[in-house]
């Protein structure tokens, strides 16, 4: 979402807080487009009012490969920053 919104919405690393007094329910959801799908913000969010693209365009396959090859302390989007 961070790359698609050109930084307007921030991605955060998943963190869970354990609460010993209350049950926690999680629902996992995934967005997995085709490998050749290009990920980039819409043109309306880039340029114009002095807001350059924060990330270069990349395919889902490039993102997926970086996601699984990075160290756990690295944020995957950092590889695509301009």
C-alpha cells in the first residue's frame, strides 16, 4: 500500500501484542497478482504538485524475489526506493 499510495499510507511491519486477559483472532489476507503485474502509484499521485515518485516501478515477481531473499531486519520496499 505504501508504494501504491506514493508514501501517503505507511506500511508497518507486522507486530502482535499478546493480551493474557483477552483472546486474539487474526485473519490473514494476501494480494498476489500475476508475476508480470507492474506495481506503481497512479499518475495522479506522482508529479504535479512537487510530489515525485518515492519508489521506482517494479513487477510483483521482483517484489516477491526481494521479499524472500532479504534479511529479516530489512524492509523490502527499501530496495525499490528512488
